[in-house]
């Protein structure tokens, strides 16, 4: 019996990026995808959706990624929710800072849509075995 699909929440204010991620991940049989356009939308839906993994843009208007990570982790039962940032800011010191905030990984933008599903699977395997 195959394992249940991985429930992923992707949060990004850029419609074009959301569309690319949707095309890259939605047809994968082992994924179920929920797309949010803001940190607030993620906060509003996380309790009902109960994702296994969140992919979170860093720079968003209103509530940036680091604030959204902090607020998601403050939700009851979500303190250990694996969250990876997706950002163009991937200098070593920036990546170290984002991981220090609690991110399990940092995915560089622009990313290869054809490789995103495999990257997410690899990331999930690493999280599950930590």
C-alpha cells in the first residue's frame, strides 16, 4: 500500500510563480498541493489543510516570509511544521539566517520547474529522517 500523498502548502505573492509551482507539482501522484497568495492566507487555512510541508516565499507585502514562519510555528500543534523558504536571496549568510529562523531548507529562485518535485521529495526525505 503506497504512503499517503505529501500535503504541501506553497505561499507566494507572485501569481506567475504560483502558476509555475502549480504546474510543477500538482500532477505528481505523491503530492497534494494548496496554494496561498499571502502569509495571512496561509495562516487562515493552515489549521484546516494541515500540510506536511510549507514552501514559503521570503519577500511578500503585508507579512513577509520570516514573520509568516514565526506565526505558523506559533499555531497550536504546528511548532515542528517543516517550512522551507523559496527566495532569490541565497548568499551563504542569508541562507544561514533563514535556517536560524527555523527553516528546514532554502530553495533558490529561480528554480527549475522540471526539478522542483524531485527537490521537494529530497527535502521531505531529509526532514522525515532527522
